[in-house]
């Protein structure tokens, strides 16, 4: 795993070698083992390497036989051995044993269509000198990041926003569209970033610059077209065979590897298959917190003992006033998913022993593991889901003798029930409301008059969700939800979290469930094989039935979360008040101070559960201070937000 960066000047002005070094060095945590760069006139490529395969020969940038094509690459190509054999038969000469060089020669054979032959996780930049073409690409599911800034004079790119901002020619204005999306979804979806001049290259897309023209195209998409004739037994056999092959391919490494083990069915299945395929104990890593309600260490221990794993676990109580600023710096833009904290800690734990881990990421999205699939696919269950969750929250508050939070939970349940009833006749709208944190009305109340006017009459989060669902218009509603999560939640929340948290600790994470062949296979199955009634991951449970203990196989999903509501009432409340109510706070031109103060007071008193909303605001303010401190003209308000075209 690595970090890449570079710049192309459109006017033939030479790129600064110092700039390329600075951009690459900003990614040193992604690649502490090696640094390389080239500058060839108007283009410069930089690289930081975490050595995994061909430790001695994988230095980058790497070129073809006559160095007319150069590449910097981040990721792994899992089918590179067979691709290499084919290319050797076609007459290509290799100077390394790395998977990176395969891409160079594959490009010589197929041009940009080389992407269709790759099975892996990747982001790369390739310079084709004879054609004067810059070629940027990301893998199909978006496991590896790539951001870029396109100005009238140049195109800069990098694995992370922090590296890109080493280029001082890039403006640093806040993008209000991205802000609106962040507050609604807790993350900034592609192609937006919180900086107006910076964009994410979406998953399964490539960008080319050639002869002054820039083109962005999609090269792959998953089609949810069920094969209704397939039996469950046949489907389970196909999945098991392909999953075993996916795990086997991800065991290729010249350095020690292990696995994340949370105690859920996804990571447990991966550990079980790793043990069977290697015939030796697997190194496993689990993280827990002092509050047992937010951990799964006991279940992880059961799986580790069953398979004789060399198991390491750690229970921590994070000091969030120290951890949050560190996370802000690494993520490079506001990111509100609280599970980033345990993911950071488990990556730190594993990174002390191995360089590579396999994980269960993608199991929920590929096989239908989220409770909202059940709730939103059975319209009446929306109301029951809100009642059930609300009763559990009230019961927990009562048990812990927390009266005010209990009252807040009861109020939230009543409000959620109202939302469910309103969306009863419109399932897509109900699904949208389920995944929205700051509702449109609440965002309008939060914004200052200038921002509210710019956002008035347009709901970008709603348009984005609806646009994704309509790409499979007429399909089963469950498949519409699966597709929407494949386009939004998976690449822009889950995979961002895992990439940034692991790379902050110089650790590579491989996800067998996200082999694109497995994704396509699952999409071809009738949705009821995955979610039926109140049962989630039905087909995966059948696939893993001989691998896991019953207590793990059929337990409900817990998730990898944090007690954010309690933290924002206690541990982080003082920090939030100091930063968000500071007269010089960066949020002042954007958010109404009276609204922010009300959210804080309600959270402290327990009259409302505003914890996650305040978490989002706090992360945003910290990001402004860490990333944009000292810059001017942060707020540029457009006359009106534009419509989304997907």
C-alpha cells in the first residue's frame, strides 16, 4: 500500500521537484519504507511506498522498457500473476516481480481498457509521454482514494487532501454543497470534497488529460438483475467457492499478515477461511472499550479460540480531546462516522505486529446486513423499528438511572415514529430519512441567513439518494437500497474510514467480500436470499454454517460504534462549547450561534439527544482550524446550489 501524488502543468512550465517531494512526504504515513519521484518537464510524479510485494524491486515511479510510460500506484492487483504470464507470452519484458509493472504493460496492450482486466484495489496515475496523456484511475468499489484539483493552468492529484494542499496554487474555499451533504449524511460523497477546488475521482471511474482536453468516464457498474431460477443451495455453493478464491488471492504477501476480528459473522468467516486455506494459525486483532455495550470482545474470543488464532485484544478508554484533532488531520475533511475511532485503534494495534490484515468490510453491503434493509423494505416495520430502538434506549437510560437522557430518547422515538408514518406510502423517501442525520428543516434552522438562502429550495442529499435509486428504477426496492449503499455509503463512508485509519498506522487492509466478482454474483441473486422478513444476510449465514459457532452465526448485528451521545454530554461538552461558541470560531459565518448554543444546552441537560449533531459540528470546526487555519476567503456563497446530475 502506498501514497501517490503529482502535478501536470498545461502550459509546458516545468513542475517543481520540491513541490513533488513535499506532496509525497505529506503521505509518509502511507508509505514509510521508500520514496521516489520523477519530473519530466510539465509533469511530476511522486510516491511513498509501504513494501508488501517484491520488497527489493518495487521502487516507484516505475516505467516500461524504454521509460516512455511511467506510473505511480497505490494498492494491490490480486490477479497479477496470471496477467503477468499472459503479457510475457505477448513479448513484454519485466524488470521487477511487482504487481505495479503489470499495469504498465497491460496499458501498452489495451490502453485505458486495461482497467477491465484488473482485479484489485487501486488508485494510480500513469503518464504516457508519446501521447502526452495523463491517466488517473480508481478501482471498481472505491477502496483506494484519489483526489484532484483542476484549475485553468494545471491538474494536481494525490491520495489524500493534505498532500494536495501542499500545492499552494489550489484555492481553499469551503464548498457549501459539500457542507450540506456532510451534515445530512455524516460524510462528503464523491465527487465533492469540503474544499470547492478539490474533487474526488469517483469509484469505477478514470480521468484522462490529453491534448488540452480532460475527460472523466465510468468503466464499470454493478447491475442488480436477479437470476430467479437459481436455488439457494446453488447460490451458496457459488458464493463459497468464489469467497474462498477471494481470500486465497488476498493471502499473497511478502510480509506478515493477519486479520481484524470483531466477533461478527463477516470477520469471523474471513478468519475461518484464512485458517483453512493456510493450514496455520492466523494472527487476529480486536479492540474493545471500557463500556462493554460498545464492544464484541467476547464473541471475537470465541472465534479466535475455535481456530487457534494468535489473538491480540485491547480494551481502551480514548481521551477524545487528544484523539479528535489527530483524526481530523488524517481525514483531511470533515468525517462524522464515530466508528472511525475504534477503527483507528484496532489499526494501530495490528500495525505493531503486521503490515497486512484481511477484514470483513463489505459483508453488510454485499449480502444485506443492515437493519434498515429490513425496516425500509417492509414499510410497516419502519414504525416498529423506531419504537423498538426507542424502547431499548429508554430502558438503557432507566437501568443506568439517567432520567434526562431517557426523556430525550422517548422524545426522539416519538419524532422518529412520526417520520416513519409520513414515509409509509413512499418507501424511497422513508429510506432517505432513515439515513439522514441533520434533516433539511434542521439544517435550514442551523444555517446563517446567507447560507440558508443559498441552500433554499434545493435538497442535495435528497437528490443524490433519489438519483442513485432511480438508476435502478423499476427494480425491487431492496435492490434499489443495495445499489444506493454501493454508490454512497460503502465507498464514501465505510471504505474512507478503513483506508484513512489503517494508512495512518502504515497498515494495509484487504477486503475479500469486495472482490468485484463476488459483488456481481450477489447482485445477480434474488434479494430475498439476502434479506427476508427480519432475517439479514440469509445466504451468507448458509455459506458460513459449517465455519462458525451458533452464537456468532445467528447473533444480531452490533456494529463498531461509540457512545457519542454520552461523550457530547460529558467528556467532550467543554471542548465543544469552547470551540463552537468562540467568537472567532470558523463556524460563525455558517451556523447561527443561537442554534448551536441551544443544541449544546439541550445535550447537557438531557432534554434532547443532539450528540451526533454536535459531533458533526465539532469535527467541522476542528477541521477548519487544522486544515484551513490562516487562510482567507473561506466562505464563498453561491447564488443558489445547482442540481445534481448522476
